[in-house]
């Protein structure tokens, strides 16, 4: 077994000058000067796929650029350790119980890999999400330590949370994306609230010309002249892809040329259940010529996954994130940054981003989703108005510069 030290591309914080307020820019620079050469080690379960990796691939090099010494490691694991995201789903409230022997296996696995951290020293540790969180029990020098939970633990499976609470209590601080994501049993003095953020300069978010977009759509077999809706998320229960499919079929009765893209490229090694859901949706859409599924990386026909996501979001008349449980939903943030109207589930981090009927729409059912799809596609003026407000809200609240400031402030506090 080996730890993987993730390599990241260089970032320049100066690029944010002019995009963000001068007050925020100056605050980051001031904090960074006081933390110069601070060694920060981030640990998570996968180097790609999902929002955590998405954030870290920008956050880590930005910390380096402003003067800290930042590193990012991923833990080794096998399918049993990551099986069906047991911990993730159960901590979010899934009714299915984790087998008793899984808890023993979880601790045993982390105890075995703890020795891999013997020679890694840090001034601050940041451990992301449940899979590696238990390391703190077996790595004596892992302090001060921050547990960063990107999921909603407000109503967890009790058995799982009873097991996990002592692990969380061992951390100096615990970060959630919203106050109501923290289970009430967690000591309040340990809790900090950091909303996630996006990199506006990444391949996934950079501006693209209409010619580039049309060329890639043609390669993917999607008609750029027909209305398009999309959901880009892992194929799992919480993202409700089956509900999206139902909403599409209802809306298509009123908008016959409507096309749907469901994309959840299998990149994350900690989510082996996605392929099963993908196959179920594929079976249900085999005769739907206007439904496009993208699961395995090869389905993008050689197009870089980040560029693929960028194109699909920019080409869409409506972007969906019809989750029934959501830690935050960076795909919502990304689409809003592109000036798109997002229809999202009225839950979790989505409702922290979307103000209903102001900068997007919140829904609770496939039927309600379908009504909004039809309304937005038929009203171009409304689409533009909502899209402008969506982009502005991301600019003010959800860019990586603000998240960098949040972390630097917390490092100052715990040091």
C-alpha cells in the first residue's frame, strides 16, 4: 500500500485581482503573510471525481502561491473499504444499515495505513470527509487537525453516527458547508461553516466560443439547434437521476424537440455504486433518441472531461440538480457562474445557493421540475434575467478566493 501525493498545477492568486473586491484581495494577502511557510497537509480518498477533489486541485496550489507549504495526499483503499459509500450515505441518513463488521474493517484498514503517515509532518492537518477521518485515532502527531465534512449529517443513521462521533470529537475543528448540516450532538465550539467554492479560471469554467461549443456538441451527437437540459452528477440515489428522467419525459410532451444529457463520468474511486445506477438508466432510455448518457470516460469520445462539462453546461437551456440530499452541489455553482438557469432540489446546499425565482428555481417533484423546464425554455427574457443574477451571486459568494480566506482565518485561529 502507498499514499498518493497528488500533483497540482500552479495557481496565481493575482489573477483574482479585478474579479473580486479589493477588500477581500487585501485580506487574503495579509493573512498569508502572517502564515508564511505554514505546513498544511490535506488528506482525502480520491484525486479526481467529485467536489472534494475539484476544490483541492485549486485550493492546494493557491495556498502554495500565497506563501504556505501545502500538500495533498489520498489514502489507499479497495472496493470493500469504499463499498457503496456506506459511510457517506449512512451519515447522510440512508436507512440501510452498515454491516457490523464494516466498522471493524474501517478501523483496521485505517490502522494499517496510519504508518504511511509516520514521516509526514505538518503544522495543520485537514482531513476531508468520512473515509480517512478515522486516521486521527492512529496517527499520534496528527494535531492540530481539522475535519472537513462536505456532507449533510443533520439526520444521520444513528448507529453510524454513534460510531463516528468519538472520531469527530478528536478533531480540533470540524468544518461544514452550512450550520444545519451539523448533527446536534457535535460540540458547537468545534464547528466552523465554510461554503465551498469554484475556480473561475479552470477548464471547466473558462469562457468558450459558440463555435467551439457547437463543434463539440456535433462530435457528441447532440443537436445544437434543439433545446437542451442537462444534469451533471454522479449516478447515485441522492442525485435522483430517475426523477430527472421522469421530469424530462413530462416536459417533452410540451417541448417535443427537447434533449436531455445525464452525465456522471466514473472518475471517483470511492463510488463503485455509480455504474449500477448508470446501467439502470441506460436500460430505461435505450429507445430514447434524444437522451444522451455519459458514464465511462470513453463515452466523451476523447474530449477532456472538464471541457465536456463546460460545453454541456454552456449549451444547456436549463441545468438541473434535482438532488434529494446534497452536501452543497458545486455543479450548481458552476452552472450559475456560466449564467445558466438552474433548477435544483429544495434541499441542503442547493437552497444555500439558489433563492427561488430570483437566481434560479427550487423544486420538490419531477412534475414541478417539468413545469419549470417548460416555462424557462419558452421565456427567453426570463432565462436571461435569472442567468445574470445567478452569475452575480457566485461572483459575490462562491469563488475560490473567499474559501482561501476562510481557511487562512481558521489556521490563524487554531495556531
